[in-house]
C-alpha cells in the first residue's frame, strides 16, 4: 500500500519554500525564521511548530485589515516542516531576493516575517469591491507563497502600448512600482441591465508585471470558513 | 508580419515568403554556456550521406554554397543563408540544431528563437525556452524539408546525449556500435585522446604514471570548453590513431582554424562507427593510468553530470548537511544570530541553500507563468486562459459576460443582445448566452472559473456545443439553436448551439475532457456532453439517438445520447455533470 503512495512523499528540502504538487507549499521552518501564514491554511506539519493567532506585529502593521474575526494572518514559529494549502488553489513560491511585490490579500498564503510589508487599501476601488480589496506590499530578502485559482499568467505591463486593465477579481499580484488606478466602465446602458459584465477594472501603467488567475472567484475561502 | 510557430507547427515556405533566398537566424543563450549551431543537410532517408552538407563552424558552407554559415549578427547567436533553389536534389532536408558546448543542459536555456528572414523581413519565428527541455544537451530546432515543395517545421526536439545522439540520429552506421552508454563514456573517449596521445606518441606508459596526476588536470581543464569539437574529434582520433600526435595540440583550442582539413572531411559519417574499434585502444591510453583517472574525473563530473549549474552549487549545501540538523535538534546552538529578521548573513549561511535555492527574484520565480508570445488571433496561455488579439482587421469577438480577466490596448466591451427573436428562442430553449462584444485593438485575456479552455477552429465546418460551455467565439461565426428530439428527454427535446462558418469557438470544460471518435457504439451522458462535431454534410448522419436508461430505481432523468456519424466525427465529454 505504501508503495503506491510513496510517490507523494515529500522531497528532500532544497529551499525555504517549495511546491509540493501544484497546490501545496512546503516550508522548512527553523526557529528564528518565522512565517506569517493565512489563518487556517495549515494542512499538516512535522516537528515543533507553534502558531500564534492575532500576532501583535500584524495588529500593528495591518490594523485596518483586521475585522471582528481577528487578523487574517497567524505567525508560525519553530522547527520542522509546515505544509500550507488553500482549498486546492495553485501555489506559487517566490524568492523575493530584494525585489518587491504587491499581492492581493486573498491570494497571499504565507511569507517570511523578515520581509518588509505593509497593507493598503486599493485606492478608488474599495467601495466597489464587496469584501474590500486589500493588498499587501512585500519587499526585502525572503520568500512569499501566493495562491492562484488555476495556473496564473504573468503579463508584462510595458508590452502593450496602452495601460493594462485587469478584472480585480482575477488579479493576483503586481509589481509595486506600477501605477494603479480604478477604471469604471459604467455606461448608461449598463444601468438598465445591459452591462458588459465588466463594470470596473484596475488600470496599471509603467514597467512591471501583473499576475492574473484564470478565475474570477476571489472569495476568501479561508476566511469564510474561519 | 512574422508568423509565430509553436513546436510541431509546419508550413510551406512558399506560404511564408515568395523568396527562396532565406536568412535563418538562431538565438539561443544560457548563462555561462556556449552553443554550437549547425545545419545538417540530409538525404531522403534523413541520413547525412554527404558530410559536405554538414555546415558548422569548421565547414562554413556547402560545396555549391547553397547553405552558408554567416556567423553571429543582428541579435542572432548564429545565422545561415539558405538558397533553396541551389540545394542539390539529393538533399531533402535541412535540420538546424544547437548543441551545448561544454557542460550544461537545455533547461537552462533562456528564451530564444529560430527565425526566417526573407527580403529583409522576418517571416517566421519559432520561439522556445528552457522550460520545454530538461536535461538534453542538443536540440533540433527546426527543419526545412522537401515534400513536393520546401516546407518549414518547428521541431524543438531535444537529444539527451548531445551531439553524439544527434550524429547517431543522422549517421547510419553509428547505430551498430556496441551500446556505448550514450553521453558519459563517449565524451570521455573524446577527452581521452586529448591527453592519451602524449603517452602513446611520446612516452611509454610508465613514465606517464608519474606526470599523469598533474598533467591530465590541465589538459582536461581547457577541454571542457570544447566538448562538442571533442566529440567530433573522438571519431577522428581513430583514424589517425597511430599518427596521434596532432590531435592533442589541436584538440584543445576549440575551433582551431588550422584544423578544418583534419576535421571536416570524414568526420561525421565516419564518426562513431570507428569508435568501437577504437574503444580497445583507448583504455590503454586512458584506462591504464587508472590511478590518475579519479583526478580528471573530478573536473569532468560537472561536465557530463548534466546538472551543471546546480550540481556544484546545490549539492554541497543542500545535500545531507544543512536541513536535517537545522530542522530537528540544534537550532539554538547552530544559529544564534538569527532571531533578528534582518540578519541576512547568518540567515543566509546555514540555510544557504534553502535561502538561495534558486536565482531569486520575482521574475525568475514567475518565469514559467509568463505570457505566451503573440501568435495567431487566439493564443492559448495555459490550460485555463486564452488570449485573443484583436487586430486591425476589426473583427470583434463575442465572449461570455464577465470572462475578461485582463486586457491591454483600446478594447471596448459592450453589451451584446440576442435580439428580440433571439431572446424568445433563448428563453424557450435555455440556449441563451449572456454575451459581450469585445472590439477595438488590443489583447484580451479570457478565462472563467478555472475551466479548461479549448479553441476549436472551424473552417467551414460545424460543431454543436451546449450553450453553457461556450466561452467566446468569433463574431464571424453563425450560430443557431438546434433541437434534438427524442423520447425520454425531460421537456421533450434537447437544445444545443450549432456553430458554423470560419472562425474559432472557445469551448470550456470543467476538468480534462475526453474526446471520443464517433463509432457505432458511442454513448454519452446528456449532462456531461460538451460538444460534438456536426460536419455540415453529416448533420443528419451524425444524428443523435436518445435512449432512456431505465435502471430499476433510477429516476430515468439521465439521458444518454448515442452518436452516429461518418468516421472523423468526434464528441467531447467533460468529467462533470452539470
């Protein structure tokens, strides 16, 4: 029985964060190198890992993000292997290595506490996006794990002659140096139920990348379940 | 306007350009690697029967100059001029290949391309990158081949064994060679003559023993730079086996200009064939000094170890060393300075590998998710996303409302009504679609709910798709609601959309679908069926017969469809019952 399943055993550790299959991330934990992870995203762990919900650091940095349910992030520390997943969504692991990235709050799975990070409300759009569109800006030396519903696509923003417009529900991450603004494509006709279905977009301009997912389901499943 | 080729695409050259004087440019790069790009002129049996048509750095043109090597220019790593008219009739195929010169593997290759330029205009481009390859050391990029007319095929096929495997592929006799385990030993053989000669030529074995450890090392060192030439020399070494002397000197400098004569001639056709005969002599030269072997081996390891970049880098750190300890027991002792998140150095070292696991950076991590290059009107980006290029032709597309995930350019999205009659029909049959029209200029990325997308190109033929499985289609297509009658269908009939004309329909399926050929006994669940071909003249013959599956206790609401049609028809079924 074991043999058939042996293929799914974890591979030897080669990096701080690695994909285990498409939709799970394996994090090599070490004391002193803590991780912020989405609350509820842990699916398994080995070793001595402790979890701290509502960590004060998050309260400080992401005060506005916190709702009555508590912070969306927990801190994990200790030694061992930590496995995270988000309801089968694809996981993308990135070693930032000094670069920066803005990530849609619901698409963030985990990141090193050693990163500089901040939370901001996406300008101009928060009123429209039902659950409030929060984005987390990350930078510095360390690793980040993102989720994407379906395999993501990375688009070079500079490649088109015009701005790049993105459906906010499909947006996963973007380069922080891009200029972002909201664009509403309301027309008179859309008021009478004849919209194109694309009521507003986010417009990106500048040099950088935008990551989108092939799904417009951006509900925060971790949050819904609590 | 350059046409984009993907691996496997083929086209007549005459469709690309009316010219026959072509410039073929290859760009292939990888950090720290160099490539030998060559062109094999093959006969009808795809053999290199005439080695004068192996055009590479030592033989820069074919006898009548129909194939010429031009060197690096205009952003191309290597370029050729091919005059199709001038190619003699026995040459039926030109195969453009790239081989890694030294250690390395094709997966390290940065995005590159093979392009065809005619009359100063790029007419075709086949782009590739390392993700399409793995440990190969050679790759056939593209072929020109004669089938009635000259055609071009984007091949992108790798060869594990590197140049040897390629030669074997093209050279007939080679095959008989007693199985020399492909890559590793062969190059060694190649290396051998490099330093073996001195003993053979100059000194008796014993005297070799002593200097050996010192010598092989330097001798080896320069060589790794030029394994490709070595490989070529390997075969050569045989013939001059006795007159060994020249090779060693000549062997080291890679493309030694003086060498062509030595090199060029009987090289390829002969190459590996003599090797078997050669192998015996080799061991004495190489194997005897057995002891030195370990020394030279060491430097070689990376060379042929296939895992070039990482091997040295990772092995040490990652191997048994770091993780386990750090993981389990001695963290505090081992890594005192770590608490500070900012402390990069202690952080970096103990976990050196984990941290530096890859060449970091956002771009690197996301490399494999990059947008696929611009191609035709519809370009599949991955299984679940598709891009449509709305060009100057002004042909709009219709897409399901809300399926746009991203767009660039000036694209207008507008409501697309079905019209009065359409709404009546739509309401009555359930085959209505909430559509938007995308028009203008730019690129639109479409996706919906992680559904798998399948572009189906119609060229005058027709396909039936149930409306909820349509994601988008060219506005140029006509569609109508078809009614399928039969007993046992809830509501008395089943409706689908039939698309017809010239254009593309994007069909979405939940999960990986199965495409079945229509045979006399092809059945599908009415709830899982996604689409079926309705080649216009077979609309009736690929009729659908409905049958009720009356299991006891079964509600009978599942409707099985049976399909009939001429061979060549197919059905598409998804693993999901709506």
